[in-house]
C-alpha cells in the first residue's frame, strides 16, 4: 500500500524524477571519480541511463540527457583515477556491442531470421580496414601504397559497412530462398567458414596473414590528431552508435520496417500484400550486417591487432544472447541486453575470477580452475538462451508498437472519396 | 591424377568409416526433425557426450582391472550400451525440459532454446572432464586399434595399398546394424508406425489415440542413443576427444540429413556416406587438385559448400518428401 | 466482361488432384462465389490465383495478362488482394500498422530516404496513417486502431483482413470464408460491407463461403466445385435447384427429397 502510493507520487511528478535521477548521477559519478577502481560505482553510473529510460520525460529531453551523460558526465567521472582507460575500454566495448546487437536485432528481432554467425560480418569489417591499414595489402597490390594513412579510417567506416552488407547479400541470396530453420544452421556454418578462410588465406596469395593475424594497424587520424587510447575511441564509438540508433528508430517505423515485421509474422500474408519476400529479407541481412561491419572497422583500429580468434562462434552467440536477453525487436531492450552482457563478460566474470583466485591462493577455499567464472561463458549464455526462450521470450524490455495519437490520424475525409474508385486510386 | 588413384583405396576406407558416423548421427537429426520440425542443435553435443561417457567408462574400468577380466568385444559392447542408455536418457531429459514447453512457440524461439542446450552441454562436459583429468581434451586407448593391410595394389597397379583399423570394420558393422535395426523398427513395429503417423500429422495421430508425447519421447530416446553409440565408435576410432567435437561434426551430419531429404531415414544414411567419402576425398586431394593453393584445412568449407549447393538446387534433398504448408 | 479468367486449371498434391481442369470467367465489377463441400479445392483455387501455388496446368489471366508462375507479391501489384480462411494477420503489430502493410506497394520511400528522414518520407507516412485510419472507419474498426491485431475478437480480425486487403487497392478482391465464425449480427454487417465495397469501390469480389444464405444474397454468379472439378455454374436460382449440387452437398438421397436451403 505504502509502496504503491510512493510509486504513484513518483510517477506523477516529473520534478521529483529529475531530482532523484540527478542525485543518483551525482553520487555515482562522484564515487567513480573519487574511488580508484570501483566496478560497482561505474555500473551504477551506467545504470542511470536505464533509470532515464523509465522516467516520464519527452523523448527529446531523454535523448538530450543521455547525450550529456554519455559525452560529458561518464568520460569526466571515469577520468578521476588510475582506472580511467579501463573504464573507457569497457564503455567503448559496450558501444561496439550495442551497435552490433542492434544490427542483429534487425535480422532476428524485426525480420525473424535466425542468424547465428553474425560475427562473420564484424570480421569482414575488421579485416577490410586491417588489410589496407597495414602493409598487408602490398602482398597482392603492386607498389608499396600501404599502409594507408590513418585519415582513411573515416572512409573505411563506410567501406567496412558496405563490404559487410555485400557479404550479407552473398550469403542471403542462396539461403533465404529455403525454409527458415535451415537459415540458422547455414549461418552457423558460415560464421565458422569465414573464420577458417581468414585463418588460411595466407596462401596462395597472402591476403589475411592467416593465423598470425594483422598487427600495427594504423590508428585513426583526424586532421593530425591520432586516436590511440580507449577514451578517445569511446567518442568515435558513441558517434557511430548515435547514427546507428537514429537509423534503427527510423527504419523500425517505416515502410521497410513494417515489411520486415510482416514477413516475420506471416510470410504468406506479407507476400499477398505485395511484399517481395527475398528482397525484404536481403535488406534486413544487408543493413544488419553493415552495422556490424562498421563496428568491425572501429574494433580493428582500437585493438591495432586482429586475428581469427576474435571472431568465433562464442562471439556470434554473445550477440544473439544480447538480443534475446534484451528483447527481440525491442530497441531499448537490445541496448540494455548488449550493455549487460558486455559488462558481464568484461567486468563481472573477470572480477569474480580474480576474487576467487585470490581466495583460493590464500587457501580459504579451493576452486578448481575448471570452474573459473570467466570460462563459464558457454554455460551462462546457454542458460540465458534456454530460460529466456521458455519463460520470457519477449526479453527484459518487451517490444511495443508505437501508439499514434487520434488527432494525427483522424483527419478530414471519409473513405472512399465520393468519386469512388477513381478517387482512391490517386 | 596418379596420386589421386594411388590414395583412392585409403580414401574410400577412411571415408566409409567417417561416413558411417555421419550417417548414424544424421539419423538423430532427421528423426527429430521428422516429428517436431525442429533442428535439434543439441544432437551434436549428445554425440559428444556419448563419446565422453564411453571413454570415462573405459578409463574407469581399465583403472580397476575390470576391463582385463572381460573379453574385449563384450567390454566394447557394454561401453556402447552404457553410453546409449545415458545419452538416450539425456535426450529425453532435454526434450522434457527445453523443447516440450516450447512446442507451440514460434520456430525461432525453439531454435534458440535448442542452441542454448548445446552450449550448456559443451560446458558441463568440459567441467567434468577438466575436474577429473585437469584437461578438457581427453585421450582414450583403443580396444581394437591394430591395423591390417589391404593389398589394393594387387587389383590394379594404379592403386596403393591401404591400411584398415579393426575398429573401422567395427564402425561399419555397428553402423549398418544400427541403421538396419532402426529401419525395421520404424517400418515394421507398432511404435514405428505410430512414429510415422505422428510425423505425418500430429493432430490426426492423437485423434487416432496415439500417445503423441510418448512417441516424441521414444524418438528422442532412440535418436540420442544412436548419437551416443556413434560417439563411442568415434572416440575409439580417433583416440582424442574434446567437448567441441559435436559442433562441426553435427553440422556435417545435418548436411547429410538435408542431402538425403530431411525426415527421410534411408536418405540420411545415404547422405552420411556421401558426405564422409567426399570429405575424405577433399581432405586428401584438395591440395593436389588446386596445385597446393588450398589444402586439407578447407575440408570443412567443402562440406559446408555441399550444404549450400543442396539447399539451392535440391532443398528437398535427393530422396526428400514433399512438404507443403497449409494455406 | 470478364476480368479474371481461368482455363483448364489443374493442381496436384502427390496423388491427390486438388483442382482438376476448371474453366471459369469472373465478370468484372460483380460479386461471384465459389462454393463446394469441404475439400472441394476452393482454397487451393484461390492459392493458384494469388500465386501461392504454381498450377500444374492451365491458364489464369487477369485482364488478358497471364498470372501463371507470377510471384504472389507481383500479383498483388497487378491488382488482386485477398483474405485468408485461417486468419493471417500480423498478430503483434497494431491494427493501424496491419492496414499500412497493405499499402506497401503504393508507398515510395526507399531505405536512404527513410534513414535520413526526408520531409517527403515523413509526409508520406503521415498520409498513409490517415488513409489507413479511414479504411478502418470504412470497415468499422477505427476504435481499435492502436491495439495489437491479435488482441481483437475473431469477427473483428476478419474485418481487419478485409481492410488490409482494401489497402492494396485491388481490382479483384478474394474473400476466403469471410463469415466463418461470425455471429448473425456480424454476418449481417459483413453482408452489407461486401455489397458496399462492390458498389462504392467498383470492385470485383470473389468469395468462398459456406454460409449459403450469405452466398445466395450476395452472389450474382456461382461456381460450384467438388473434388476439384467444376460441377455447376450459374446464378443463385439455377444453383439452388441444380440436382448435382444438392447431391454433392447432401448425398444422393437428398436429391429425391429436393431439399436445399
């Protein structure tokens, strides 16, 4: 009873919400700034974005506040201690995965096509930049034009997305004609195949440098300013992410977004409404893949080294888990899911592992290394997939239809206009 | 060209052994798909679990000296039976826990759950293996590891001699036996008829007082037991196993099932042998055929290309059954 | 004048011949009905016309243009829209969005324009929403425009299918058992709606229906199928008294007694 009335008061008053949120941000960012390394404080600070989502403000205010949090508050708070780069690394990785998960969400969530080899497109993006931003390309292009200067990075973001999109279409063309459930296994295979090919393409012509990978990838360069640290990449990631989120929101409620969902809900009815099945699915594949490819370019530049081990089945599954956990088809859900899983992977599991190791080193408890949490990804991801499929198939934040206001649709005029068919055909 | 002919006898023998393994694993995919229209991603992991259970029993028995007191063939049979019971029960459990609650859910959701199950199994087996042996890659001794020579050169001087492990013959024999037994069971027995009825039309079958749940449980048991038995044969043949062998192997077995026409038991057997022999051929000859550009490391790519080609040109498989959706 | 013609149309499923050599011409701007006992091949007939099945033989022509081997989405563009016997709505989308999917072929926004959010695209979307709402008003569902399609009651779902098909702006509208599962009041509303659509939108309407009262009230032309073959055609009065039709529906004995609603 008491709780309910408090909740109602909170829901009713925007100034109260704003006050509480501001206080929360001040406390957590202060904690992050002052303490040397506190994963918990950093997580809570990121959590303020989730709180923001649940406030009752208009979308414009929410986006503006999120922008301030992401561009000013978080980078500043993290800069306080020695863990600055570690925090920003996590935040940048989060952004990369959010963009990829949003890409996969187009394929799985909107169009209902299960792609289990999604990391392949990330790899295509990463190698597109990696090959030309190192001396590698000299092996198959005469002259010594390479590595390209870091200024080319900005063009490569688009190029990586484009290449990944092409691969998406190449894979989709044969496969999307057959029944849906084969798609899952074919994409699963494709993910492995791309890895095997990148792993072996050092002969007959050395294109990918095989298992050795590509190192010393050129850092991005903007009018002489070189991006080398995670806190610098963070801003690139946020920039691309903003574009991706913007595009996804636009697409979701467009003619194309509706055809994706229609194909997902009922292929036969969708066709009978004039929607071309294969082309619609291919667009989903290509657009989803291109998000992944763009972030692949950023990843390659940030790591300065890539090899095929970064692009395994576990990576593909990680992205799928993000989408399923957050809520298939739900943009805020997928953003949340991707952030949670990235943080789980990079922070929680590693922290737990080192804590347990410390305990067993001190002889308190004996945890065999087989059970170390950072090795348990498969188990954790598997369980999330099973449990969410059975108990919460809509994920943490369920996808909702956009409600439109009556005023915006109930304009003047009745159907059909008096002149009959001639009039409705115009 | 001469090289290819020279190695052909060995390629054929190794291909048959591998193909037999694919064929029996493919049966599990095809049976479950026939009945539930679900790709049981976990089937590759059930095969892998069978390999581990068999190896564990073998190592345990050798440790206690029990193994020495039994004739090897009986011991082999016993290991296989234990692994089959274990994986059969595992398959039934998976169906009960993860698939049955989702029988009416969209296909996408069941596929996600199936995929989750396969990940969980990989890690659970890894835990146990790593806890017991300190390493998740496990080697086992072979009961019938001795080799004999097959003088193929006496047929034609173009051929080279091949060597055959005794275990290869066991694999072929066991696989054929299992496949014939399954074929007879499905086509002759009362339960087999029920199975085919449920595969045709679940609702009508239940109206004909067939207990659909029982049939599905039985299907999972048999399919998984076959997978487990193959796991034991595999471990005996190749000696080293790890928790991730089920993934690629399962995918190739699935390719075999698609090639033979998914839902079609005899087709799956045929598909298995075709894939096995093609893969062995590719892995020993790709290098020669492409002048050294592409080697055996592309054998998985090759198998995968077959899957794509079949899906493009003959999605219903070589002996497929017509699938039509009710509109 | 005929708008849609089929000639010696044939479709086989394995050993079963679902449609066997049917010839018929549907007159333009009028209401026709396809009737027949269960399993007579009526829905298969619709699926052949809308391109979901490819015929094993025969011709299908819309305004003299062949529809054989034409993809379903192209057939929609050529001017045939339909509803489904087992309702096939886009369940988790809103009622308004369902109708907007039907407008797909009449909207022009491409991917780049959508992402960049050009004014033209926004304007088109706004217009599409308005028009979809008017269509909902036309079938009497405007109150539900923001609801999820799957949450609608059964009768309303059937109406939504009609609104969605109208959004395609077809020349020919195929209704597959539009009154199935409706109560008498809803059926009466539907009857009025069908007649209104024919008159006001100048549509050619072809319906499959088991409710003989509705068929006899609405249809000017009736095609009777049994076991995939045409056993009769003609106006309602002729069909009502055709002994072959009565036999197909009620068995041989009924013919002597001469009963049929």
